[in-house]
């Protein structure tokens, strides 16, 4: 029986692990597998990433540099672009991107292409787990047929297939891959138990088993749609509170004193990151297959999507009060990361803010201590190298779009002509005569 064989190999630490996709999800997972005593191979189509891993050079914030270097030197972790090595592994985690296309529809080409490559070399007795966030049904409707057809093996008898959603929060100092609870749903009870056992052998967090991959896929969508809707709520209230001359930030702080029934969410220039801005689109797209419209979700998406333009409108009003037009004004955007104190700008609303500012004729620069440059639509944009008193005073408006804690906000306030703070990053600055908050 494949179950007994795999269980024994997990206990003996003789399982060989493969991780497809060495990005923010895949590389930390590969490192944890190797640290737990499982020989691990990372697969990626980008030779640059493969070369960096094999040289022991880390490029992901949630990975400890010394851990990666040590594992590579000990031969516990290596990377390759050659998918033929799939034949040597017993457990494969697919951790590739699942973005949206230009029509805001799910782009599952990375998942599909990776699965096709795996199917060519997969052998009997293999566990395959999709970790990439996707719409409910992907594992059973897309992955399973490809693997069966490409390998000639039968799911449930010759190999196990499941879904275990990634839970990665870049910059979170408390929860990393190692100690974050995991959800596992697989095709068949035996597959669920063995795949869960594999994760338990590696991670410190709890592993929660559900009845099917679809439940696990929907669970992940729920996590991020929950945040999307609540952020949409506070963003809409921020627009209303501005009209009513009420500080929503103070309102949220006051509501947070309630010890039950309330969780604080805060407004901002939009949504960023690898999940929250994308997942609701996956669900609403899939829902249309059933003739169902996710009206509440779609409403929150509309609110969040318009926040960059709204923030530019507010910035224009700040300039107007100083007898300045947005067209021709010098604007410095502080922070292009999608959240504070990280170097990740995936889906960052700050980039949308910059683009809207430019479309309205503003002369825009940016500074981010974690991100010296970013790529947008195939073009590289470089930030200014530093900020000081002379630089700050040379701009008509300072616009804060990421609340990096390393910035000297007192210095910025003292030297800025005008500030529009979309993240309430300057909440502890006492002199507020030149500060407007979203």
C-alpha cells in the first residue's frame, strides 16, 4: 500500500522533497523541508533564482541567510531548472504565481505549465500538493486530469493529490512558514492523512485536515476575501468621514476598545500583495459558472480599486489649498512597498498612485528605503537614493503611501511644504499644521 510506504518514509526522513517555484512561498517552504531533514530540490524556470539558491545567496526576506547557505553546503537543498529530477522526489509542492490577466481574469498558466512538466516525470508513490492560491475546483478539475494523462498513473491508487494553501505574510515577525497553522485537503482520506503527516513532520504549527481540496481552496479565498471586504468598508467610510470632517483613524481606534465582536481594519491607497487584491476576482470568476454574482465582494473590490484615484484627488485638494495645481507640481511619494518595512511591491497601490499622479501632469519621484527601483509594465523606475531636509523642502507635496517605520517623520514634517498621509504613518508627530491624513 502506498499509504504505508509513504508513512514509513516520512518517519524515516527518507522522503525526497520537490518544491516548484522558488519565490516568496516556495523558497521558505523548501528551506523548512530541508531543515527538517528532508533532502529537497527546488525547481524554477528562472535560471537567476536557481543560481542564487545553489550559491547559497538568499533573496527572500522570510528566509535566514545563514540557514540557506548551510543547507546548500550540506547538500540538503539544491535548485534546478531541469524538471526531469521530478522522477527522484516523493513529495512535490507547487508554489507558482497565480496572477490576473489584463481582463482581471485568473491566469493559471503557471500552475498548468508546472503540472504538465511534473506529469512527464512523476513516478508511482508520489504526493503532489498545490499551494498556489486559486479558485475552488482547480486541484480536481485541472491538476488531476493533467497528472493522470501525462503520467499514466491513477490518482488515489498510484499517487496522492491535495491542496494546502500557502499562508505567507511577508515581514510578519511572529508568524513564519514554520509556525503558521496549515490546512490540508486531498482527494481521499488516505491522501489527506499522509500529506498532513508530511507537513506535521516539518512545521510547528497545527495541521488542520478538511474533507476535500475544494474546501481548502475555498477556505483560502475566504481568508483574503474577508480582509478585502473589511478594508473596502473602512475605505468607503474614510471617504464619507472626510466629507463629515471626522477622523476615521480615531473612530477605528475607539471601536477597537471593544473586547469582542470587532476587529480593526484601516484605510489606505488601495490593496497590495500577492493574495488580497487577487483572490476575490478568482472567486467571482468561478461563481459566474454557477450563474451567481458575488455582489458584496464585487462592491468591495470596486471601492478598493478606486482608492488610488481618490487619493490623488485628495492630494490635488491639498495642493490647491497652497495655491498649486497638481499639473506641474513636484510630488515625492514615500513608499512603494505594499506594506510597511518590506521590500515587496507586488500589486502595490502606491504604483497605481504614482501612475495616476503622472497622468494628471505631476512631476513625480519616489523614495523607499527597502525598494530602490521597481518594474511596471516592463519598464524600470528608479527612486531617489536618500531624503534629507533639502530634498524634502524641494517638493510641493510629500505623499506617504507606505508606513515604513525607519523614516524620520519629524524631519519630514518640519521641512515639507505639504503632506498627504494615506497610511497615518505620522500619527505620533505633534506638529500637524502641514499634514492631512486620508
